[in-house]
């Protein structure tokens, strides 16, 4: 018989998992007279499952409960991660309704795979055991490989999915081999216990194991030089799936890194110094390569893919700083990043720019035709560029400030310069929306095609535009009410 505490851990994970199992059954009905109702019921099941899990987790947060069951611990950091993942998934599901209808590819397995990935992310972020972390990593990753190639009628879908699968397999192999080496040298899979033993008996093989674990995470967050899969995988994916991967996967990986880095991988002063040097190099290269490569892109979607790489660099800087306030800034930045990136990818669906129609030239003049979407997209672009008073600006400010205070002035300056470079390609979107006229061919094509109606995707873009500003103005509430509690109580941080 399960106790109340054990049930409290299982329910938030079981609800999306149950929905994932139910959705393929709901899609078996092929009667053309009921197909619209079946499609609506599938999306309703997915949204209700996400909402149920979200409400349960927020109730745990409100009552300050931190239940545990086996190796899964729903502490405050896991609860905050769950809120982040579930909100991102809900935005993706709403955008998928419009996007898949535009693509002409509405399949029940798409939502099922998404729900399984969400379940994996919840497990991934709610444990300190390396084996359970690996199981969560695989459960979140394998569905994403298939989701990348979900629209099989597109020529680049299978190629992008295969590239993501191969690089993901390499990342998983690195993580697993590193975990085995750490277990061999310490006799434990628990991060805290590994850190305790490494702090007193550091070992070369243990250092190699920790390095392999870190390489696995750098693959997942698109850190340079392990970023090559990102633009092709994002371009092959449906827009909402690309947005979900760029936000939820990256956010979950950084939250697990927060668990692993201070307590385990850097428990020894010697290891901490070496890993901070490695992270500093990776962060610098990630910001430079991501921003400079984004400058040369003619596709908005590929620009956003390289943009997501650069933002991984900014987040890695928080680990380099290594202070409590830097980790708080990382959590704050992740929530701002969720709003601005889901809004940016959602804009493409809301405007009907699917398939190969994702170039900057396809955005020309659409800001005046859809002013609400244009303004919301502008706010998202300003936040991605780090322009005040948006959440993106304050997130970068909190991380850069901690870098300066810990003596990493050069990295802070590099981060500011990288942000200045990014202003150019983010403002290209705003310029195309409001300051450039569409070509005559584009106007003729628009006149011949029916007007795109994407109410749910449009609504998510408007919500994201509001959130990037609200998160900026609610900085104190977000930091003191949420991020600081998660860092202090879950990491037991000692300043």
C-alpha cells in the first residue's frame, strides 16, 4: 500500500504517462464523420493531463511538501522544474493543433510521444541518482528523436531525425560511461556521496568519468563543440516541437547540472578549478559560434536554432560563476527564455509559415497585417537580445554581475559583446515585420491562398509577449518567491 508521500511523487509523473498511453488508443477511430471530434479529444486529453500534473505540483509547492519515493525526490527544485516543463509542453500542444493542421499531418502518436518525453523530463529533474538520471534522459530523448521526423512527408524530416538520434546516442553513451567510471571509483551512484568521496580522495579515472558526464550534458544543451546536430534537427522538426526541444530539453539539462555540479563534479577544489576552466571555454565558444553563425542565416528557424546555442553559452556562465545568486539567475533566466523562445517559434506557426516558408522575406509586412502578433514578437525578440525591461535582460544581468564579482570580468565582457552582436539578427525579424514591404510575388501568392487561421498558436504568442515583460517587472517575486527557495532548500547551498 502506497503512503501519501509516495503517492504524491507518483501522481505528477503518472498523469502525463497515462495520457501518453491513452492517446494512441483514442486515435484508432478512422471514421471520417468523427475524425474532428477524435482530434479534439486527443488534444484535450493532452492538455488536461498537463493541467492536472501542473495543479498537483503547484499544490505541493504551496503546501511546502517535498515528498520522496525511492530515488525520486520532489524537492523544491524538482517542483520548479516540473512547472517549467509542464507550462512549456502546454504551449507546444496548443501550437501543435494549428501547426499540424497546416502541415496536413495530425497523428495521435505525436502527442503521445510528447507526453512520454514530458514524463522523462520530470523523472530526469527529480533525482540525484545517476542511473535514474540516465533512465529519465533516455525516456525524454527517444520520443524526441521520433518527433523530429514526425512529419514524414517532408524531405528533411528523416535526415534531421537521424542526425539527432546519432548524436543523442553518443551523448547517452558518454554519460553512461562516465557514470560507470564514477561508480567504479566511489562505489555509489548518488551525486552527494560521489562528491563526498571525491572531495577526500580525488582520482584521475574519476575525473575522466566526470568529464564524460559533462560532455553528455554539453550535447544535450547544444554546447560548442557538440552543437552540430541542433540546426538540422530544429529545421526538420515541426515548429512547436523545435521550440519545445530548445526550451524544455535545455532547461531540464541545466537544472540537472545544477544538482550535479556544486555537489558532485566540483566537490574537490582541484576538480572544481578544472571544470570551471572547461565550462568557461565551452561557454565562450558557444556564445561566439552561436551568435556569429546566426548572423549569416536566411531562415528565421535556423537563426533561432543558432540563437538557442548562444543562450546555452549564457547559461553556462552561471555555472562558471558558481555562486548562489548565479544559480538563482540561471533559474530566472530559464523562465524568461521559455516565454521568449516559445513565442518566437510560435510566431512562425501563427503566421502560417510552415515547411520551407521560414525565410526573413516571408515575414515582410506581416506585422502590419497582424499587429498584435507583431508587437508580441517584437517583445520576444527584444528579450532574446537582452533589451530592458524584459526578462531576458534581467536574467543576463544577474549572471554577468556574479561573473564580475567572482573575478571573471573577461567572460562578462564577452557575454555583453555577444549580446550586442545578437541585436542585429533579432532586429532583422522586427524590421521584416514592420519596415519591409513584401515582394510582388509574395503578394500574389498571399492573394491566391486562403488566410491562415491559427487562433491557438496566435494566443500563445500573445501570452509569451506578455510574459517576457511581466517576468522582467516581477523580478523580485520570481527570484525571492521561487528561484531562491529552490536553490537554497534543494541544493543546501553554502555561500
